[in-house]
């Protein structure tokens, strides 16, 4: 067989083998599952815990002394002075400290010409009380342990004496004391006797100051 004829024969055989060989398998991606559209668009679930609501607590009132008759540092109405009805003003306060066994109140005028003038002395006030009513009745003279004891003022009376300055503007301090004891004094005790009995027993003090001019 001639060389040209042999070459043509071999080429034909090669083409026949290539056409009869199996086609190479193609790599296919796995079929996509039939997932609803809404599921594919759903937002991711948050993993952050919801913020806890803070617990609401009612704070106890501070141990402050106030009056509905006048403001701190303001003028005391004439109704509560010797120029008026000369009755005691209403007073109110918040919770005293834990361990309070009694309360005491002193009202005085440090601007009096002859030295501090005492207008009102109260002691053995129940720690459960949170106010004194206007025109407080005189109590404690019968030595009732549950009554408010009234001490003597600078007029020598066991009652309330309102502002009565001879001239000018005076300051009047109402001082409320929370005590860890009850006072063993009798009604009619003086301010100084009360201060001595309270020494070392004061848990807290609240002040209210008003002015009065004559």
C-alpha cells in the first residue's frame, strides 16, 4: 500500500474511533429545592433579648420639713403671729430615718434683741406622724404617753407663741428632730432641758425658716 493511501486510511480510522467514543459526563449542580418565595425573603430572627423593663420603686419621701402656710425663707402670714390669730401653722415632713422612736420640734427666733427667743417646744411626737395640723391643740399635760408633750416657751407658757418682733424683720426657725429614744421629761420642760435630753440621740434634723416683719 502506498504511503499516501496508508495515511488516508489511518486518518479515517482515527476519526471513526473519536466519534464512536462516549461523551464525557458534565458536572451538574444539585437540583434546587422547591422553596416558597416568602420563606426565602423572611428576615432573620433576632438573637438579641428584649430589653427588660426597669422595676418601678416608690422612693420614700425625704425627711424635709414644709408648711402649707409659707415657703422656705418666705414671710409667715400675720394669721400665725401676735398681730393675728396667733395660732400654729400646719407642718408636714417625710419619713424619718429607720430606728426613730420619737420626734421633737423647736421654734425660735435668733434675731430677738435679748438673745434667742423660744416660741414653741414639742417632744415625744409619734414617729408615725407626718404632719401637725394648724392650730394644734395643747396636749401632753395629762402625761399621756401617746400624746405630744408641750414644753415652755420664753413667755413661760406651755403653748405656741407666734412671731411678735418689736421691730424690723426677724427669722423664725422650725427645727424637727428624729430621735432614737423617747424623752423622759415632763410637759413644761424648757428648750435647754430638751436639748440636753436629746444630746447623743439625734438621728436627723429638718429645718424650715420663715420671716416676719413688724
